[in-house]
């Protein structure tokens, strides 16, 4: 028998750069059911791209298998998250919202060389480590010949220097200053070293705990945040959210220092709750219906569903490092409440 869980307040981070980013509270109206969203995690080329991301970068880690997402949502092959989202209904908007969590320059920037140069209809997967607020490294797998991208970049102010395209313009003008490619993988970053590392083909981030968290949730799109914690027993040390997209289902995963306890999940409890039947005061809203949490050792998983018409991305609802204690009670340490 399922018992109701109310997820009524989650601190969400809009996928825009730090200079423009404001932490927003997204209210989630929840009531009782939900289907399991756990699975094999983000797979295929998205997983391999995530492993290329340097583990010492800012923020969390986000990845999306765009081809799998198109299929899950019933969208045509090559559906473009920017050009095609306006006339494709809820499915196209859902695709575009999740893509913007993984591809940072899609949020808040309308006139960019990258928007012109890179044909997103030919991008099959992407991963970035700037999630949720800082711009880090972005890697994308594409069938677009890099010669096409190079022609565009060269005409839009980038210059070829040492095998990489480079722009001296400011952040708001280009977002990423360095662009390079190897074997169909395009890497973007603000340092030459990060691009070269992502293009090396080595799994530079293979031991990154964020990569393991991505594997703990199912769906074509997922994001995780693993802050540098203090290792306090019983406290959450990592979180991940996966969006299955099809039927509006997903999974929230929490990893604890010690044995996870479903009773210590704090989401939706406390004075910030919206009374039943009232409209949330926060906007935009993302409405979840939560299933029962399940614990297995240090792992706690909470399945959820949401209306496909929602105007927020589930993977954008990732708690900030300072909010971990607001999501999960440090149950094994009597000195923390």
C-alpha cells in the first residue's frame, strides 16, 4: 500500500550562467502515487560523454541522450529543441526544457554564434558539468561535419588557434571561448585545457562520483550534484534526478553517509508547505506525484510522475549543496536536526 508523500518545496536552479542565475524556489504539489522511475541510468553515448567531463569542474553533472528522448516523446528524428519546440505541443516543450538543462547556451541567450554554427537537429547526445549554475565543459556528439561548424564560427568572430576555435569576446557574447572537435564529438569550454581534455578520448571523469549518481536514475535525461561534503554520518552526500520523459515519470535518488532511511526524507515537510487545495505561491511550478521511497543500503530512491504539460524541467529541480539537510534528515547524528 502506498502512503502519500508531499513534495511541496524544492529549491530549483534555473539553467543560466552564474552572472544571470537566481536561485528560484519551485513549488511541487504532490499527492500520493507514482511509478518507479529507476532503471539503468543515462546510457549510450551520453554516458560516455559524461565520462569525458573533467571531474574537478564546477557544479554538478548533467547528461541527455537526445535521440532516446526524441523517441520516448514520439518526436521525429532530428527534432530541434529550439527551432521545433514552438509548434510541437507538450512533447516538444518537454524536450526543449530538458535539453536546456544540459546545453547551457540554450538558456537566456538568443543571439550567439554557437546557436548559428551548431545544428542541434544533428546532435544525438550531450553532457556538461556546469549544472546547475556555473558554466563548465560541454561535450556533444553530432553527425554535423565539423567543417560546417568551423565555417560558421570563422565568420562569426572565432579564430583558429592551435587547432581550436577561440574567441576573445566576453561571456555574454559567446558563453564558450574555446571550441574543438574529435571523431564527431564537439567540446566547448572557457579554457583550452578543458577542451583538449574532453576531446582526448580518455574517461577523465570515470571515477567521478557524479557519474555513478547518473547511473542510479533512469531516463534519457538526468542531472546530479555531489558537493564536497563533510562526511557526517547519516547525512545526504549526493543527489540525482532522472527524467524518463515518457508518461512523465522519473526518479529522485539520494545517497547517504551510512544506511538510508525513508523516514528521514524531509521533502515536503515543515512550515513551507502549501495547504491542500491552495495554489502554490511560487512560479513557475512543477507538480510531482510521489511514490513510496525505497532504501537499499546507502541509497534512497523516490519515484515520481508529473504532467507532461509542466513548464519546468524535473532535472532542473536539483537541490543546492546548502539545501541537502532540507531534503534529508541527518538521522544518525543526534546533534543535527
